[in-house]
């Protein structure tokens, strides 16, 4: 009996300790008014404490998931993550916002911010361009779904830059193959630039490199046709002059002209001789004025 009573007392004590522990935990997560939580998060944003702000906005949604402020808090939490360069967390939050609120008035901004998260991670053309491709995909979706939004104009500009960047990457690979004599692989890359990135600044060079590749393979007719396309579309470019000289096997550039002041050699003229003034000598009348 004594042993049984001891076990009962131990069980009662353990239950009491458990309840105390649960109560202490609940005290840490006391529900607060949504206005207080949201305003604290906004204060953190204004103070530049973006990590703290993101946490506080997440708390708004956790404590008041059905409040109208919860929707705003979702987007602001993503903004906080973006500002502290936690791009992965920001993208997860933005994807969730877009999925839950596809027709919200702030959804265009969510797409734009997501595009910026990818855009700001774009690396130079010598590295992998996955971020460039993701930025392009997101910005295109923004322009397609919300063409009249205030973010569409900047999205279109950034789309042009992403296309130019992807074209530069393709050109870099094509030049690599060309330098190593892998002409078919190079041709595929240069044609991809011409077909897929027609509005970029890399097209004239792509046509020249394509001409070089054809000439290296002995396909003179193809080389001439490509050079003709280059000349028709970019008649005043240096790329066309290079392509023409390559196809015709002759130089068309005029010889470098010599400046007029160097026509008589590089010798410098001697300064006039200095003469002393003779006070007894009068100046001719025609020098008086």
C-alpha cells in the first residue's frame, strides 16, 4: 500500500509540473492585438531592422490568420526577407502570397518583388544562368498577367536586360567552341543567338562568328549569305567590315591616314631667335599700330 501511495503521489507531482510548464509556455505566446503587432513590425521596417520585421509580420499572420492585416503581413514579411537579402525565404513567402491571393491588388507587386529576388542574383556570363532564366520567367508572367500595372514598365526593361545577358552567355559558349575548332557546336550557339535573341546587341557579332565558322568548314556560299544578311541589317558596323574582308579575302579599310601636321616629319621647328632691343633703332611706321 505504501508503495502504491508513493507512485500516486509521484504521478500527481509530475502532472502538476507538466501543467506548470505548459502554463509558462503559454505565457510566452500571449495573443496581442493585431494593430500592436503590425505597427511594431512597421517600426522595425522603418528602422532598417528587416530580419526582426519579417519575424514580427509572420507573427501577425500566426496570431490573426483571418484578419485583413494578415494578408498585408504576408507580403511585408517577404519584403523584409528581400531587404536582408534572404532571397529564398522571400521567394517562398511570395509564392505563398500569389497562390493564396491571385486577384489581390498587391499581387502584381508580389510578382515584381519575386522577379527582383532572382534578378539581383544574376551572375556574370561565365557562370550558370539559372537565376537569369527564373527572373525572365517571373517578369514575363508579370507583364502577361498585369500589363497595365505600375511595375510592368520596369519589368519590360529588366526583361530586355535578361535577354541580353542570356545572349551573352550563349555567345561566350559559341566563342569557346569556335576557338577550339568545334565549328558545328559553335554554329548552333550563334544561330541560337540570331533566332532567339534578335533584339539584343549580340546579333551582329553572332552573324560574323557564324560567317567565320562557315568559312572554316569550307562552306563559302553559306558564309557569303550570312555576311550579306549582316551587311543588310547592320551596314555600318565594324562586324560587317570584318565579315566582308573575310569572305572576299581582301582588305577594304583605307590605310591609316597621317595627320597633316606630321606630313613634314617628326622634327620640331626651331623657335625664333631672341634678339636684344636696340633703343636707338626706330620701328618702321607700319609697325606702329
